[in-house]
């Protein structure tokens, strides 16, 4: 399957298109942007990442959305479901490009994405792994009602485990 | 021409099946991605998140841009033994036929069989006019595969993004498609 299109007050959550590659590549080329999400990577690896965001849906029935501003159509970031089979829990993650930060887009998008993940995937333990130094992302987790549960080693560094509230009325 | 990943094309050769990856291939994929002997010349081992992302990408690129990596499976058992396919990521000098097989599948001519089918597919179905393979200068096994497909070493030590490789040039479509047509 491909990503279902979702709407929030100000955003469209949609699947990735090849036209998104330039913006995502620019984002990942910058050290400050990529510090908390696996580090900088060259264009061909960003292309791989974007392909993976799409392929996740096809292999698993859940995956990642691109966030698009309804007004103006800007591609402003992404959010979605991540399930590396060897990770302890399934994750909801998000990133907003710097020029679009500070508007509450991450929490707005992740709230709707989380509901859809529960709707499609049924009840599950859902967490967000957040670098302890990534204060903006931690605030998003708080806004979403997640609770700091633990700090673990992940991808060679510390990661806070933020546990999300369980779905209300999620189908089994 | 476009494909949806839901129907990544299936190509059958004498002994192999090239098809889209499925979740039940993941264990086999992880095993050869974690094998230093297999991955030494193709970017190194990939574990955990990195392997998962590569696996998802192999499927997702088909729906995003219409080509990508096939799972290479033994035709009789459908067992995954590696991957292979037409790729052309940003920063690449030219469209490439890539191939990687698990250690247990080496030495049987499988890579030549799979890459040959992928090359025909790229010329016949994707309309590619040229194809190369980027091969490490010390990767003699892979060079052998390229040579058996009729490719020749064109340029040594070319810098591609964050790695260096030799460019092996495959025979043009006219040469490849005139003999042994593969049915797609």
C-alpha cells in the first residue's frame, strides 16, 4: 500500500514524491539539521532514505508521510512510523525543516499520524526515541502526551524513550 | 514507463527469479548484509536500522521512480540469495547495474545470470541506452561477472559521491538484446 493522505488544520500528510528529493537532500546536507537523526548524508543516501520511507508502507502497511503546508504547498518536513525489526519498540518520528520550525507543525502532524498508525496497526506500544540534547523534539513529545520512560543506547548514542499514550478506541 | 511496487516486475531466468523483496526475505537479506566478506567492496556491513532502511528502499524506489533493486531468488525454492538491479541515484555518473549475492551463492554463475537479466530489463523495458557497473578495483569476483557479461574496464578510480570505484562499461543495447532474448 501507499501512504494514505491525511489532513490536519494546516497540513497535508501525503506520500513522498520524487520532487521532494531536493528539499530533503538540502536538509540532510546540513550538520545542525541532521545531528539528532543519524547525521548528514550525501544525495544518494537521502534518495535511499526517501525510497525507504515509501517502501516501508509496501512492506509493512505503515510508514512515513511528507508534511505539506496546505497554504502554499511547501514541503516542510516529515513524520511517520518506523519499525526496524531489531529495535525494542516501534517508533513514531518527525522532523521539520528549519525554515518552517516554530509553528507547531511537528506536533500537529504527529498527532494525526499517531491516530492513523493506531487505526491501521491496532493497539501497540509506540515510542519516540529522542536524543537527550534535542530539546525541540522533546517538547513535541510532551505536547503529544508522551512520557519519558528510560534512556537507552541506540545508533551508537543515548536515546530517551518517550512512551506515547495508547490508542483510544483502536481496533485490534 | 512506470511500475508500482505492488507489481515490481518478475523476471525468470534459467535458475533464478528476480522479484520484489518481501518481509520473509528480511532474515536472508540481513544475513548477507552483515557478512563482511560480502559487503567489503560495496559500502561495508549494514546492521539494524541501516539494513532495514536499505531493505525498504529496495522496494520503495520502484514506486517512486519506476526502477530499483530486485530480490534475487532461487527459482525452484524462491529462497532469497541476494539482490541486483538497475539503479541510478543522484550523483551517479551513469545508470548502473548493481549486484550483491550472499556468500553461499558465490561461484555458481548466479551473479552473471541475474545481472544479465537486469541489464536486458534496463535496455528493453526502461529504455536505457547505456549501462555501467561501479566496481572496487580489488573486487575481482565482481570484475569477473562484468567481464562475463561482455563489459570492459573504462576508467579507473573514479570518485562517486563518498566512495571510489572503477567504471565498467556494459555492451550497448544492440549487442545485448540481439541474442538470447529474455521474456519480460
